[in-house]
């Protein structure tokens, strides 16, 4: 099975699923209560939908009922399947969108950003990015520079999530200014990684920026946008 990046909107999950038996059958009470702590109905819907989507997709890939899927987390918080160690997955959500990477080839990381509000992205870059990336942003006009910022940000997030460590390792220690073949400080073993990036500019609600890190042997992951049949 090739590595797949599933890109879906949480509102695509039918409301009947979120009020039906699947929620109680597929999710633990802890997961349900965590979702219900959302600040409003829209956020609670998204949280439940995202959890349902993950279970449905993993069940589809494993050919098992979603209720039979056990998800654990490493000490650093990365999710994994203790009963299926050869199936790797990672997820990211932003606004109404969720991205779920699934691979039998090796560890994967994914990050998605759906900018819906203004942020001080230049200041963020100056504080956290590699100097070469900061220099690159300074050469670009604002609209292009903002798009480039999100390309860099999602690639960095995807890299550290693939490693299972998180960005606390230091965003400035890896440099994507030259494209999808980064430079990094010693110790990151870049030889094992490939990277993909999508800038999806025609989506409802504005552009999406999506990146993934995946095993080196794979040139590119497949982007899949179909709702799992079990939720159709």
C-alpha cells in the first residue's frame, strides 16, 4: 500500500454519524469527553468528526471494524497502533480541515495550516526559523512571502512530527529555503526522509498548506480526498 495523505473536511462527516451509535462504539469515554469540552457546538463537532475520521480510515486500511482499533501515544505524544506496529500514521487539523497520513513504509509526519486570521508571521519567522529562511522571506513581496512562510512552517512541523519529537527540537535547526531537500544540523539523519508539499489555493474558506515527511524510498505520497465508504 502506498503512503496516502487523506485530506478531508470535518463537516463532511454526516451529522447522523455524530449523533448515532458509532461515537459510543468507536471512541472511548475519555475521547468523547475531550471532544465535548470544545468551546462551542462547531468546535465540538469538529473534534468528534476528526476522531471518527481517524478510526474510519485506519479501519479501512486494516480491513478491521473501527471499534477494534486501539490507538496509543508515545511519551512525546505521537499516536501509534500497538497491535499493528507496521502501520504508521499521523494527523493534523486546522479549522475545518483534517489531514491523516497512513503508511506501511515507515514513520510519517503531516501538518496542515488553514490560515483564517492574521498572525505576526514575519516576527515568528525571525524568532524561530533558520537564518537562510528568514533571508528568503525578506526578498519576497508580502503575498508571496506569506505563502512561503506557511510552506516552510508546515514542512518543519511535518519533519519533527515524523521524527516523533515535536518542534521543541528547534525549528531553526533545519532549513527548507532551497525547496524539498533541506539542510540540517548533524543528528537529524536526513537521508531517511522525503518531503511533499501542497499549496491548495482554491479551497472554500481560503488556501490550505499541507506538508508531509515520509520514508526516503517514496518519491511522493498520494493525496486522497474521498470520504471512507463506512461514513458515506
